[in-house]
C-alpha cells in the first residue's frame, strides 16, 4: 500500500471520527439541556428517544461510508430533528397540559416511524432501477434549448403573475399575488377565484430559475444571457418572498443552489460548498421578515419596529409540530373516525372543483380545524376549504388514516421510495436530467415530515412535472439513430 493510499485512508478515518464525535457531543448536550432545570418538562425528555435513534442511524451510516448530505434520508432526519425536537424543547411549557402517557406515546410513535423509515430506506437502496424512466431523462442538455425554454416559462409566469396582481385593489408591492387568504386589505383573494385552477402557471417562474442556476454555473452565453438568467432568479425569489411562504422560499433557494452546484465541474464543487453556508446566513433575514408580515402583509407592517433577526414566532409555530400528532392521537378514534386513506387519494381527486363535488376528500389539514377547535387560517369563502395552516405531520396523518399500524407500514413505504430514488440518482451520476430532478426533490422529503401530504405533494408536482417536460424537450440523445432502409447510422448534432 502506497503513501498516497495511506493518506486517503487516514483522511477518511479522520472525517468519520469528527462526524461521530460531533453527533455524540450533540446528543450529550441535548440530554444535558433537557435535564438542566429542576422543573423538568416531559416533552423534551420524551425527545431523548428519537434523538438517540437518529444519532445511532447517522453514526452507523458514517462508519459504513453511507452518509451523505445530499440524501433523502438526511433530509427526513433533518425534518424530524427540526420540526419535533426543537419545538418540543423550545416550547416545553405548553406541553404541561397534556397527560404524560400521551406525550411518551407520541414520542414512541415518532421513534418507531424513524426506525421503519431507515429499514425501508435500506430496502429501497437494494431495489432495481427502472430503465424506462432513465431513458426519458438520458442525454446531453442543449443549452440553447434550455435558455429558450427558460424565457418561455418566465414569460408565461410573469404574465400570469401580473394579471393576478392587477386584480388586487392595493399597491402591487404590498400584495403581489394575494395568495394568502388571511392577508387583509384586499377585495380580491386568489384562492376564492377560478384562477386558483391555474396556480401551476406561476410555478413556471420557479422552474425557470432552477434551470437558470444550472446555465450560470456552466458560464453559458454572452453577458446579456447571464443578465437575463440572473434577473430571472431574483424575480422568482422575490415572488416567493412576497407570497410569505417560508417553505416555498427555502425550497426554491435550495434547488437553485444545488442546480448551480450541479453545473460546476467536480473540482469547483468542493470549493463552492462554502457558498451554501453563506446562503444559509443570508436566508436568515428574509425568513425573519416573512414570519412577521405573512399574516398582515407589507401594508400593515410597522417597518420601524421590525427586528430583522427575530425567530421567536418561527420557532414557536413553524418549527413546533410535536403537538400535532398528540392532538390527532387524542382525538382519533375517541371523537372522530379514521380516514382510511382519504387524505392520500385526495391527491388524485384534487383537480375536481369542490363546487362539482362538495364532499370531495381533502387533505388532512381540513380535519385539523375540527381537531384543534379553531377556524382554519386558509378556510376561504364560497365553500372553498383549504384547511388550517397547522398540519398533522407525517406521523399524525398516518395515524389518523390507519391507526397505529399505519405508522410503521407508511414509514416503511416512504423509506423504500426514498431509498430507491437515492440509488437511482447515485447509480447514474452522469445523467444531468435525472440529477436536476433529484436535487429538486430533496427539500420535499424534509417538508413531508412536517406538512400535509396533499399540500406538499401537489406543490412538488406543479414544479416537478414541467421540469421533467423541459428536460425531455431540451435533451439531445447520445445514442445513434438507426435508419434501416439506408443502412446508415446518423448521429445527432452536438450542441
């Protein structure tokens, strides 16, 4: 064994040691933080179980060289740590109202879900890939075609955005789309109009921004092209910022960064990883602002009293989902019956207007209105029910549909899908089209832990479908085309 090989092995061992040490230290500090006060709260104590299981999974993956930041498993684990552990620890006081048995039962179900997700992920990694799907994304992307598609998508999205904005009877900068029904000061609410059936047109702007990041990394085009690409990215982020949805903003920013990272050469990717840390720091300010104005709009926000780094409401509400499955377990089946999968197959019925089918199955968020006993923030006029902004989380929704058995089976299936998708992307790293679809899906795995299945999956589909169509239209196949009657082989023109 040469000196170079020994150096590589030592570096790998050093990285494993550092990661395992950091994970172990974090767990120890969490346990200490949980027990540091005399008046011990049950909610953070119950989180020791999920945190310990997650730590064991991470260290096992590190020791087996299977850990990756760009993995659906990492996204899901990050989701559980973020939306349950942080909330239960930071808001420990409000869980005093729940019985201890209910708290530990909920924590045990979360731990069970994580374990079965990991088992499903391992099974999915050993599954066979589908060659038919790979053929549809395989090939060289023609930069000129991609650029034309970006301009077309941006144009359609811009026209749709401006048209909706023209319906709002307030200045454009205050409510660009008026998509959030609870924002006051407007006579026109987007989700009360027939335009809601065309909401997917607005996502064309986001899809174009993701592709623009890829072209910018490849330094394609002249200065004018680069200006148009950069402007398109800023325009897309501005729209997501004005809409007040923290999830959509983070999702788009993360996808743009990864598409840019994907377009770089392998030697530049490592150097540009530091930009991810810069992006996280920069994102902190708009996230803080969104948390403060998302329910009142720009018009009513007192800018003199704005705290640009105030994350209290974000931690207290946006990151605290532990109480959601607790409420669901407490209410079902004692007060309400199981849904038996209706909140899942509602995805395939979502295109049917509720006026035609008043009792159409909906997402689980509409049932959270009844469960927690408050009026939903997104419940609109004219019978168009959108549900509460508080979701049941993946654990609560699985339990609400199928009871205790739904959690291990549902998380096993979710893990198998994530593992298959991860193996597919790792096995075909040279398939740029597939990689673009993969990196766009990563934030969704984290948000599926927190969010309503119908809402999150529909939002993902409205971007993933046009992104897939663009990749198919912009690719040039690498395989020769056989012309039998001339007995010639014609190769496509490279871009």
